[in-house]
């Protein structure tokens, strides 16, 4: 019984960051992103990646890497420099909930 509770508590704590984020707030904050990535994260321009449907954790990590300078991109770095941790989480929540486009090669 104790083991079951411990596992359940661990899973709840691991998922907590995703639940703290607000996808509706992320949608509002994503208006700047829409110029390159499209309003729902499905860019139609081949120069800009489609971010719709990406994993929440991946988006948080990548946006954070642009913000910290670990990832260098002259377009993205100024776009994310003033984002707070909460902004990043909200944006990741919004874009991760969008349906990505399937492309055929």
C-alpha cells in the first residue's frame, strides 16, 4: 500500500509542471510567435519549424536554451529574452496541445 502511494505521489510531482502551465494564457502570449510559426504552431514557411504538437518538456527546454544562449539563433534569441519561466511554460502548454500537420515525403 505504501509503495502504491509513493509511486502515485511521485507521478503527481513529475507531472506538476505541466499542470501549472496555462494553455489559454499561452495562446494569448503566442501572438508574437505566429508571425513565423503560424497561429497554431504549424508554420507554412519552410524556414521556420512547426512547433504544434511538440512535447511540452521539449518546448520548455528549447525555449529555455534560446533564452540562456545555449542555443543560438539571431531570430529567436531576442524573441525569448524577456520571457519569464511562467511565459515559457504557458507557451509550451499551448503549442504542445495543438495538432501538428502530417507531411508526406
